[in-house]
C-alpha cells in the first residue's frame, strides 16, 4: 500500500512523507521538509535503512538508525516520523479520514 | 590583520553562488583560507531549496522556467527561499572557532549577531528568533541555514531588502489557488523587508557597506575586501556544473 502525509508536528518544521508498505513492513519511504539534520548525508543513509522496518516501530527504528550515525535533528523528531507513518496507515484503512 | 577574510562577489547565478560557498568551505577546511565572510546576490533571481525538501513539492518549475528563475538545491537544510531583492551572506569557520562553539543554537545566535549589526547600521532594529530567523517588529527579515562538514561550519542566510510576494508565490508552490490569497495575506503579516521597515529602497551596494561594518563589528574586524582565489573560482565552477546544475542533485528529493 502507499500513502502520504503532510503536516507540521508540534514545535516542528513542515514534514512531508511518502511511504509504501506491505505486510506491516516498509518497502520505501521518503521523508521531506524544511527541517535540519547534521550530517545531512547520514540522515539520507538512516532514511534508506528504514526499508524493511516494521511500520509500527518506525519511530524507534529511525531513532536507532540516526543515533548509530550520530545525526542531530532540528525541527523533526523520530517520534514525528513514527506518528506520520501511523497516520498514513490509518488513512489508508479509513480513506474518509484522509492521510 | 583581522581574523576574517572578506569576499564580496556581487550577483551571480544560483549554481555558481552555491558552488562558491562549497569551494570556500573546502578551502577553510584544508587550511588554505582563514575564516571567511562572503556577501553576494543572485542574478537571475532564483529559488533555493533546503537539502531535505522535495523540489516538486515546493517549486513551480514551469513558472520558474517561464520567468527565467534559477532553481538550486542547497547543501543546507531549511526552507525554500525566493532570492531576488536581497543581500546574501555566507560565513565559514572551523568548528573550533568561537563562533561555532556552544552547539547549533548558540552558533546561529553568534553568527546572526553580524546580520543584526548590519541591519542596525541601516537603521533597522532586529532580534534573533531561534532557531534560525531574524525578526524586526515581530516580522521575519532574514532566514539562515547551516551545515557542518569535515570539521568546518558553513552558515548562509538572506536579508530581504525588498519583497515581491506575488512573484514569490508564483514560483513557490502553494497548496491550491483557493489558498493563494489567504497565504499571501498570512505571509504579508509575518514577513518584512528592509524597505518596509525603513520606508525607502536600499540598493544592494548600500547594504554591502552596512553589512561589512556590521559583520566587522560583530566578528572583531574583517580584512580588506578581496576576491576568491583562482582555485576557489575554478572549484566553484566545477561544483556548479557537477552538483548544483545536475538533475541528480536538484531532483534528489
């Protein structure tokens, strides 16, 4: 399944996310927005490492992947990413809610 | 001799501007150059995107092409910026430099002190608004973004000398035509410019003199104005061609 999220987490910057998942596992994910992450390329790697992660654990997995690479985030948290993923999944199962 | 090298490179195309910021970052990193302040502008007008932004999310590429507006992805995060009537600066220092110490927030505050001092030289009272903005009378006048690579910090930012919101919202994407009017009204309430604050037009050349003084006062003095080295200029051209003009980079997200 595929879905998208656009929103502004509390105290965060704008977050746009596209996610494709199957059997509860992330197939592909794109996290975009006007947040900051240092170093930037390590964020890219942590994002790519989310393929195969359980959608329900996405926030925790992202936190571990970022931490393993020494990435510092501003205007975005792994919890925001996990919450956006949950919103996408809920929206996909309840299209009237809209993701 | 002051601690800071000072470059003023005038108006250039977006890819060269970003390429030269990267070239200066490399030369400070290698020790070939000392901490550097650069002032510059954009010709033609351009949209710069934050490192993590989606180009199609943020930019009306057809409108940019029709209007001759450049589109470039920055090395730094943050939001999309329409660069037209403005002064842009970049600062590159080693991470061991006092301006880079104290963490990300403190380094933004320390470097933005130069922008605030430059605005003061023009007669505009402004304050730092964490994480990365400068405001006057509660309205944003300047956005700033930084990255840290290979032990050095690059921060660049804009000072709006004037702002054309209609042009800005032609090249930046808004969610729908229906929202355009409301968005412009919201942004008009939150964004200002030196021209709005002073009630007169400040040409780039006049702003350069003010910001040279302001940064000089905040940073403990600047060297006399000089030009980038031939190595930096050729490196800037290379980065412009290989990275900043490449579709792979622009359409990375």
